C-alpha cells in the first residue's frame, strides 16, 4: 500500500508542478498598492476563483509569513482574547490571551494575516474583528506595524449562511472585486501561471507624492463637499465601499502610494474606487484627469517658472500641494519660495483661494526668519484668522 501511495504522490507532484511568467494584473496591483499603504483590504469574489492563491503570491512576493484565519468558524473571544487569571487579578487585572496566529506574527515582526470567509461570520464575530482591523490589537497583544490585514468574502448570495457586513467594519476596508480570466485559467492548466509584479515605493518620490495627493483630495472635497460623508441607504451598499473622512484618508494614501510607485492608472483607480465607492471614486478620478498638478518640489525650486491654474479648484489643489511640500522639508529657502508661489494668487486677484494655504505656511515660520514680501497680500486675512 505504501508503494502504491508513493506512486500516486509522485503523480500528484507532477500534476501540481507549474511554471510562471511575468504578467500585469490590475486587481493584484491594486491589492499590492493597498497593502503597501498599510490599509486593510477586502477581496470580494465567488468561491474557488483564486483569492487565497492571490494572497500566497502576495506574501511570497513580499517575503513575509502568511497566517490564514477562517473568520466564519471562530468565536468573538478568539479575536477579543481569552481571559487568563493571574496571581493577583485585583492588582494586575485579567490579561486577554491572544491566539497562536497573532503570537506568531508578533514574533516574526511582519507578515500578512488573511481573514477568509468574512461575510459568513456572524455579526458578533464581525464586531470583535473591528478592534483587530482598526486598532491592530488581538487580546492584549498589539500587532507590529509591518503586519498587513487582508480579508476575503463571498457575495451574500453565494456565501454559506452569508451576512451583510456591518457599516463600521465595511468602512475600514478597501473593497476589491476579485475575478478570473478564462484564458489565464486555461494557460494555467497547461502548466504556466502568471506572476504579477509588485509595485515598489521610490523613497525619492515619497515627499512629492504625498504633497500631490494632499492637494488633489483637498481640492476635490472643497469642490464637492457633499461627498465628504455619504452613508448608503441600503444594507448592501453600507456593507461595501462608501465615502467618509476615514475612507478619504485611505484614498489619499492610495494616491500617494500610486504616485510614489509609478503604478498603472488602472490599478490606482481600482484601489481608490474600492476605498470611497463607485460614485465618489469615479468623480475623483475624472477630477484627477483634468487636474494634472506639477511636482510641487520643482515649483519650489523655481517659483517664477510656473503659472497659477485658471480654475479655482485647481488653484486650491495646486497651492495645498505646494504648502504640504514645504511642511515636509521646512527650510527657510523653501518657505520663502512658498510665499512666492502664493503671491501668484494675489496677482491673479484671488487671495481668498490661498487664504488657508497662507495660514498653514505662516505657521511654519521659525524665529529669526524675515517676513517675505509675498506675504503682503495676505496680511489682513492672516490677522483676521489670528495667524499674525
């Protein structure tokens, strides 16, 4: 019998052998962007289409351990922690012991925890997972920052005993639709599977990327204030992606990560829409297509070479990005260059557009720095706001 099983095992190894080839995958790149930005991700897809396999590829590409937790078969105490009585509870309290997977990740100091079948977990378990996703705490154990959180769910119609996600839990994830390409499956059955590339943050682009993203999102929400928070009316919508201050912060980080990695626009678009929802996300993407902000660090290097945009929302986004870049590296030369840029708003007859940026820039002044000439057009506004 042993020989028969050995022969069968050899056949199974041959059938499972596979080659890989470089490929581009929008959904995988969007997942990698969100993981790089350290934002929890929720993959939505039918059973058996490769969500778990995608997580194995991600963890392998990052070189970190992967811990898979089937959320639907756990109790709330598995995430809140089990009480352990010590020698003197009145003096030390009762610690909440974490599960073994959390201890392994904390010991490794990095990794990916994958909560599978999230939509099959009852509301009480979802509530317990809130603290893990938001505070990164499991019982009395804090997960290290390099530990990333990813979950997967089947649509309620195809999930075993499926539940809609609670709005507080849903609003803490980037929601990505996970699908399959029949041609990819067919090629995989022939022995060759795609190996998507991982976007990598360029440290030299990080500061400009964050400044650019701040300007874009701030300018958009100034133009569309009604989209700052909108809770859908139906249960299915509340269990997905929708705009809130929390998810706009996610969108900002995703944009910055996309700019700093040079990720494809399609991947950035999928991630942003997965954070704030279809309506708000598509509006933001259309706004970004028209925005075309220059690199704020190049502007600060030579303020005279750039003209202020004509549209008010673009002006605000442009100036916000410039001031954010100064905040990142507040030297006297850059601070004075920032005032030269803001002076263009005075020259254009729209000092009110730059009033908020001027207040932020004035707050960066160090003792001993002289008052720049570009501040003249904002003196009255800054005095009214208390910045001077």
